[in-house]
C-alpha cells in the first residue's frame, strides 16, 4: 500500500479503534500498562529505552511498559492511531503529513523530541565520484526503500541545493539488501539513517565512502520523536509524564556512559555486537543531543523551527492543510529543564 493511502486509512479508523480501558490506572495500586512501539529493530539507537526498563525506572514511576520492535516511522504513527499502542517512536515529518489528512483534534502527538535533528543521510562510494557535495549525486543511482523518510525528504534538500528533485535515479531496494547493493557496486549511493549505516561501515572502509548529511544541506528537520495517543494525553497525562521522566533519566545516563544502556539492549538482542552498538550510539548521540539542546535541553523543540518544517513538508508533499506546531508537539509533560541537561 502506498504511504499516503496507508496514512489516510489509518486516520479514518483511528477514532473508533482507541482502547481507553488501557489508560486508566484506577485505585488498585497496580501499575499502568503502556505498550510502546519502536520505529525499527532493537539496537544501540534506542538503548536508553531498555536501560530504563532494566533498571526499573518505568516500574518506579508506576508503569508496566512493554517495548516492541517497529516496522518503520510511519507504521509507528498508525499503530498508535489505531489504539494498538499508546506510545512509540515516529518521524515528525510523517506526523505532519498524517495529521494533515485528518480533521479536528489530532489523534497522535509528539511529546518528547528524541532526534533533535533528523539523522537523514545519503552515503556514496567515492570511487563513483561522490563527494560531500550533493551535486556529485547528479546522474547517479541511489538505493532506497520504496517508502522511507530519507527518500521522502530528498526534495527538501534538492530545493536548498538548487538541484532538481530528479537529479539522480532512485533504485528501489529493500532495507535488508541496501548494504549488499552498495558493497557490490550495483548502485553509487544509498539513503540511510546515519546511525543505521554502521552495518555498511563494518563492510566498507570509511575512506571509501562519503557521508552527505541532510543537516549539512541547510535542512533543519526534527527527526523521530516519542509520540503518544491524544486520548492517553487527555485521559492520563500523568502516565505520559512518568514515561518521559523515566526515559529521559535513562537518556541522560546513556550520554554519560553508554555501556549500561548497550548491555540492557543486548539483554533483548544478545546476538548484537557490543562494539558495533557502541559505535551506533555514538552517531545517534550526535543527533539526539544536536543543535538546540544546549539551549532548551533534551526532548524540547523551537516552535519556529517546527513551523518551518511544517511549511517545507506542506509544500513538498502538496498538503491541503497545515497542522499547527501546537497540535503536533505537546511539551507540557516534559521533565524539568534541569533534568533534561546533558551532563558534561
């Protein structure tokens, strides 16, 4: 199913599929159950969530949190909108498009900005003439999945760089095959979440590759955020705030020392290599703690930057309606500014 029709179908059915019985804590003293969906697989990118789970931070906040693997940033939004999950990780640009399809009060909101800048990148082979100049991609073959955020956001980069959006040829490739086509040389470049490219870096030397970051192209996009059902926000904001406190605590600790977070993540996925996942987190941290976080702390946004992103997404995707920044991001349940500071 194409992404736009997938989003439209989910929006239409969201209101009827919500599960309010999961949101009430009641007076029994039992922890509040929360189902949380990741955006993709379990790995070092999301190590803090497993640190919070393993150290009992969610339990200490009166929550019973289950964390499941995801099927992409768009799927996270539709999972929450359907009521199957109450919270998750999902892409802000995709949320803008999703909410533009609906009418009235949005059914999904961002409540904590995980990636302060989207880790979108195109990684190219130097032996094919690709440099860190985006113009070097002209006339090349670039691998990407059929529906994914980095590919979808390319026209924004093209506009900033004065390039045509069809400056190169897309080679539609499954996520699992992307490294293979790069290593074999079937394509000249491929789209990645920068931190997801660690698998490619393990197979090709860094001096063989050029990393073209969207953030270096003047495209200031917020990336994946912690999302929540608007029903949960309305009915049990204390549960959302509790989840954010526990998660933020683990994020700050992972910045200080990634070892425990990586170890907690490997309890769920023992097959993953500790060294590789540490390297993955090191890249992730550049985007989670990027840009504005020195001023406003982890998890928050600058409203003007989000409004610019809404304008960009609306123009590139031809949206008929622009959701407001206030409808997209609800920062009322964030931990205090002091708690959201990265410790030196």
